[in-house]
């Protein structure tokens, strides 16, 4: 329905640079998540798209139209606020109809629109109540319905689920995604919750300190992060500085604080001294029965802490010095890294125990960041 | 002490306080105003010997009280309206904007409250002569407006600060222009403040003496100037009682009205956050 083009946008508040050189192309009908820690500028970016915050420089097109001097009320956007921002003095029905009334819809169209929206967000029985009489989840649905009622080309979500409890969050998350697929609007969704971002989006935009770190599909962002920030912010990660020693085809031998490791990568490292990373679930305890092709990394570790979370067991490992390690210890940092491992189900290993850990070389990746 | 007992004690204390501070003076004023001119109420009579409405009739027919009432009740709404209208921009700035020197400006805007109104009145009357404003009504109107603006500013800047930015944003986001924004985001929150300041200044203006006396006397009378003429050295307690009752009773109704409006509207201000 509506695409957004953001071209080298900067936003400054006095001396503070809230957004630095943001360029982003959002295709119509996609679900885009702006993900980042608090204060990274994701909400500011959302507000510039809505028209509440003026650009300091750069340009922005919504649906091919230059947005300069276009006030929020004239933009094809509707926002779902974090605090819901419902009109407390208006009934649920009047809240939902607020947008259509501004658009001067006929009485009959308003009535049908109200019925449609109320059933979509399952509020048909609450229409006569006032916002303060509703539960948090219901208020959230009024906010969603109120924005949907103007049938915008772009829906903007500002952490809409942060005031809901965990169970409700999961179901509303699913509902929003379903609605977006049905109606086909473009969605721009701000969150600091990486699970939410991965679960809902077509495209995830990871932001940090007012700039974009990486744009990609959830799979890309999770499995092929470009730097330490993205790797660490999206999910848990084991990140080690590594020095590339030699290369055989797509197999690299690197020196790390854990000793020498093998990395199987189609992408060449960007420098001799770079970072490698792998996810906690990409390694396992079964070091003893490693595959015979010799491409697995095996090292001995002591378990410092163990947490059983039901579906997985998470352990914090203290890697033990490699027995047949060469004396090349330039990278054996003064601080030995601790490693996180997550395996499915209940794991028998106990705290204090020494175990053999296996990391398949194809599970380790280079980050596009040198040191 | 158990809870019901404490509650009862507090209730009794409150009732006792009300009796001493409100009911007693009022009923005494009532009694004094009904004392018959021919039969004075003096020691050893516990109650006035003869009750009549003669004092009320006398005052109504012999003094310029009807005219004073007209003046007072014409002045008060004008003063209230002018003060509130003039206070709105300042209150908006105090409540919704950030600017250097805001604290100092807020303090200065309250200064007129601490200057005795007679001091203001004396200098103000000569200022009016210099400015060439000879209309008594206009003079008192300007003087009282100056005197009461701080109240309006104080009340309305609190109201303005209670307006939530997201509600304004949401209104605009859903397609509302400036007028809709004012009606949806501003007015519901401002309404109690507007009513409170209008009623409060109305009451203050009706009771104001200094400026009305200094600027208005001798030919422009208001209810307080008549009341004060019965105090001082030609003090007649019964007549003063009549005038003070005329002065005070409408104000009590206005006060009750204000209470009601404030209570009815407050829910809309506080709630609405999930």
C-alpha cells in the first residue's frame, strides 16, 4: 500500500544527535521492526515518520510523497502509542470512531467501520465503556483498533506491548501480525525486545546510538550479525577476538584465548585480527563422541553455573587451558572468556564438573569487525 | 483506641470546628440582621426580643445597595473573564514550554499576591489619572484584573501542565486539525481549571474593597464599600450584618458549584493510562 524512503536523515536536539545519517527503504506491505536499547533513537525515528519530530537534514518520502512540511494529520500514518493515549472522556466507540469522524465519513460508513473494527479487535461488547474502565489488554486493543479505523497505509507501533503481561503479549503479538497480513498495511514496529522483533518482522533494523547497525531478515540478524553489538544485543552470543593463522579453502584456523579453533566460513574475514562468534545453542556437551572428520572444535571446560529453564539447560563454562597448545599466547587475554552454552532438555552435567565441549566449525562465524 | 472510635472522634472534631467557624458566626449574623430597630438586642436578653425584616427593608430602600449590587455583579464577571483571558498565554508558557528563566518568571508572576492591595490601590489610582482613564468602572476593572491575574496564572498553569503530549499527538495522528486538538486534548483538561479560576476571581472581585474604595469612591459604590461604611466609627452591627449576608450568601453557592465541577471533572484528568 505505502512505502517509506528515508534518505540520510539527521535529527538533532540542541547538541544531542538523536539520529545520525539514517537511510532506510521500507517496501509497501512489509513488517519492519526497529530494534535497539533504550535511547538508541528508535522512537525518535518513528516520530519523524509520524511527523511529530522535524528532520534536521535529509529527506523522507511516504508513498512517494515528500513529507517536508506535511503535518502528522496529513500523513498516511496511524500510531499505536506505548501509553495507548486513549481519549479518557470518550467512550470506546467514540475512541474507535475518532479517526473516521475527522475524515468526515458518512454516518452509515462510520457504523459499518465501527462494527468491522470492533469485531477485528474483539471489543464488540465493550463499546459503551470508557477507557478507565477497561483492563490493560482491552485498552491496548482500543488503541490498536483506533489506529486501524482510519485504514492507514502505514501503521506505527511504539512498543505497544510493553505494558502487558508475558502471556497476553504473546497472543497480541500474534494478533497484530495476523491483522497486518490480512490488511496488508506497512508496519513499522519499535521494540527493545529481540524475541518480539525476531518473531514478528519481515525486516529487522538494529539501531544503536542514533545510527543503524544492521538491516536484515530475522534469520540474517540472528545468524549473520555484522558486529559485536548486533551479535550481543540479539540473543546471547559467545564472542572472542581471533587472529587468523591459515586458510584451507573455506576452512580457517584462528588463534583465540581458548586456543586454536577452526572456522568454516564462505565469507572471508575482513582482517587478520577480527572477532568470531557462535550462539550458545550451537555447541554441545558431547565432546567425547565428536565426528571423525576433524572439523569440530573440542575443548575442556569446567561448569561454573548451571540453570535449568525447562525446555533448555543453560551453563556458564570456564574453559581450561589447552594441553597441547602452542606457546603463541598473544591473544590469551588477561581475562579468560567465559562461555555460555544452551542445550535442549535437562542436561546431566553438574556444577564444578569438567566436561568436553564440542563446537562444530561450521557454527562459528566471523564478525565484520576488526580490532 | 479502635478504629470506629477514632473515626467518631474525628467526625465530632470536624463538626465542632464547623460549628465554631461557620455556623456560629452565620447564625449570629442572621440574628443580628433580624433585630427590630425599635427593640435593641442588649444585655440581659439572650435572644433578640423582637424579630423583624425592618433592617433589610431599610437598607434596601435608604442606601444605594441595589446600585452597589448591580455594580458588583457587573464588575465581577468582567474581571473574572479579563483575568482568565489575559492569564491564558502566560499559563500556557509556564505549563507547556521550557525556557530559560522560567522559575524566576513564575516567581515574579506571583509577586502581586504579597503586596498589600491598599498599596497597589493608592498608586494605581494616581496612575489612572496620568493615563487619563476617568471611568470608574474601567479603573476598577483594570485594577482588580491586575490584582487577580496571579491566581488565574497559578491555577491554569497547573491545568496546562496536566495535558498529555501523547493525547495531542494521537489527535493529530488520527487527522485532527488545530481546532479538534484544542477540543479533544486541551479543553477536557483545562475545563476544571478555567471554571475554578473564573469562580474564584468572581468571588474575590465581589469581596474586593481596597481598589473599589480608593478608585471608586465616592460616587461608584460596590457592596464591600457599603459594608465598610457601616463599620468604623459609625458602626451599626445590625446593618453590617445585613450587608455582609448579602455579600456572602451568593459566594457560598458559587463555592459549592466550584467544588462540584472540580470533583466531576477530575476523573478525566487523572486516569487514562494503562
